[in-house]
């Protein structure tokens, strides 16, 4: 799974951003994403050698599949202004699970870093943001893109990835750490009452 990470992204502007909080929010979430693929709806069907075997118990598989229904329904409801159709939650499930797992694992890793080394200095110009907020800002920034309506239309129809804006919104709607960092009111768009979580 890690072999899917191109060497080019192990450089600025995805890595080596000057502060570890930014590194964890960007490259950390990407590495977490790739690791999570080993436990997503396809990865769970392969052992550590890549062999197609059932290595989870039937009960674990049943619980996992029940939990994934939440993600399918959540992403099925995402639309993009000016673009026909909606995200296909079932088709994008593996990538959505990896996005959610990746950002959660990266945040946990960042908090472990802080407990060991302490918090860093603030980024000049961003002193009004907490370190936790900067983590999520870094996460969102890696998915910034300029695209066309036609490209988004094709992505909704054929791509196994959700559009980048949805990748950010979906994962952060499910993150209790994000809603706490930005003090999102319960029941608001970014802090819905129902959150999806597996890891």
C-alpha cells in the first residue's frame, strides 16, 4: 500500500512544510490513507502477503459491513453545485474509508508527537489558529484544485474517488477532533448528529 505513494509528494508543498503539524495534516493523512486501504472493503480480503483469503472472522466482517453502510449513505447525499448527479457512495467506498481513516490516524499520530516533543511555535500570519486547527487546514489544502464542470461530472460518474471538495467535507464531518477544534455547533453542516466511524 505504501508503494502507492509517489516519491514526488515526499517534498514541498506536501511535505517538509516547516512545521510538523502541517506535515502530519498533509503527508501524514496521505500515508494514513494508504495504510487504511489495507483494512478497507477490498484490503480486508487480502492477507499480509496479498493473498485473497478471509483473515477476519465472520462476526468482524458483518460488523464492518454494517458500519460501512453509514459511509455509503453519507456520500450518496453529496452533490456539487452546477453538476448533475451525486457521489456514488458504494463506488467510492474504499477511497472514502481510506480518507476517513487516514485523517483520523494522522491526527492521533500528531497528538502523540506533541505529547513527546511539545507544541511548536505558531506559523507566522496564522497565530490566531490553534495547532489542531492548523492540522485540519493543512489537510484541506492538499485537496485544493481547479477543475471544470465537465471533469467533475465525469468524476461523479466514473471515478472511484469522490471529488476533492467532498473528500475533505466527508472526512471532516465525521471527525470529532475537527468539530472540537473549530467549535462547530452540534447539528451544523460540519458537525452532523450522525457521524460515520470505523477506525
